[in-house]
């Protein structure tokens, strides 16, 4: 019987220690799975870890709140952080190693290098948050080179991020298989997210409307509605539920993110519906597949 200590993940705080661990595992033939996170872990993250564990013999979770993907005035300072609870959850979930770098491990003083996945990073979420995906691709490339994984799992909740990482891996030839993990939802459909912690009880009640709006739009498209009508109805549904500004509610090609803005979907055509909308001071994003 293993003691609790044996079940605890190894904690690695430097690039050198992380790479040494990865190399040692590789030498003994282990397959390394990786789930990058910004902490404040919830069931959504743990389900990504379970996906990784199903395909790899050793799993690493990183916890690093990446300043490069927050603009001035965004929630970098108030982003939820709870290292002790994260470690407890990861131990219980059977994580093998936790990578907890500090800022200088990821961004050495005076560093000048960034990774940009152009075009895809400028659409939808990238139009609202121009710095965001450039910060994500830069940190994920660095994390990949520290963790040296065989596979890495990213949530479909951040669908545009997942597709950008897939493109980066393809373009740069990282020898890493990218796996999308299905979105974990609350009973009313709200996608699990660390930022849900910001919602007041009243806002939490209204927040399920994001998923119902997506679902209604996807049903309408299946039934042959024009894209512009399905999206207008979905946006009206959000407004009726008490949402403020809708940054975007769009239907796009699932790979290129080219806008699909008018008429019904062609038979067999698949679109991705993506939404970002404000509920009080909290910005919620979600997405769903739709096909005709
Ligand atoms: O999805 C996230 O939590 C972050 O964008 C990621 C991938 C960990 C990069 O900081």
C-alpha cells in the first residue's frame, strides 16, 4: 500500500529540474503527458489530466499565471491563486509532477523572443484582446521546451487557443501530439472556468444562458436557419437573461476561423459557434460545434 507521501507529485520549480526529470523519464521509456494551467484548478482541469493519464505513463501539470497574456487593466493581479489547494487536488488526481516555475524561469531577464501564430491570433478573441494569443503561444512554446512532453492536452473550452496551439505545433514541428479535452459543464450548461469564481449568486443564475444560447443557435442551424438569424436570436437570448455587451457571437470555419456570416450551412458543413459576453464585470467565453 502506497503512503500518502508516495502519491504526492514531485514539485519542480526550475527549468533545469523539469528538463532533468523529463529526460530521466524518457530514458526509462515513459510517455510524458502535459497539461498547462494557470492554477485555480477545477474539475475541468482535472478532466484534462485524466485525458492525459489515459494516453501517457507520466503526467505533468504546470501552474503559471502568465503575465504576457494579460493586458494592463485585465485581471492579472486578481486572478485566483491557491497553490496549496491546487497541489492537494493534483495529488488526489494522481499527477506525477507539478511544474511551478517563477517568472524568471519562463522569461529570463532580458529575453527577446516571442512566438506568434499570425492571422488566427488576430480573429475573434484576438480582436478583443490583441496581446492575448501572442502571450499564450509564447508561454506554451517555452513550457513545451521545459516539460518536453510527448502529448499535451488543452481544453476545448478555449477552442481558439486549442486551434492556435495545434497550428504552432504543426508550423514549428514540435514533436508533440495535441489533444483537445471536452468542456466540463455545470448542470445548467455553464462551462467550468476559474473566472466563474467572480460571479455573484445572481450572475451565476443567469450565466447558464451562454450555453443555452449556443445550443439554441446550433439547433436552428441544424434545422436550416440562416446563420445571421440564428446568431441574432442567440444574442437576444443573452440580453434577455441580463447580459451586458456581447463582444462577439460568431460562426466560423473550425480550422481557419474564416467567418461564416450569412445563409444556411451547406449540408454536411460544420461550423464552430463562439461567444464572448459580459455579465457584470465578468467576461464569459464558450463555444459549440454546429452542423447542418
Ligand atoms: O488555458 C490556459 O489556462 C492558459 O492560456 C495556458 C494554456 C495555461 C497558457 O498560459
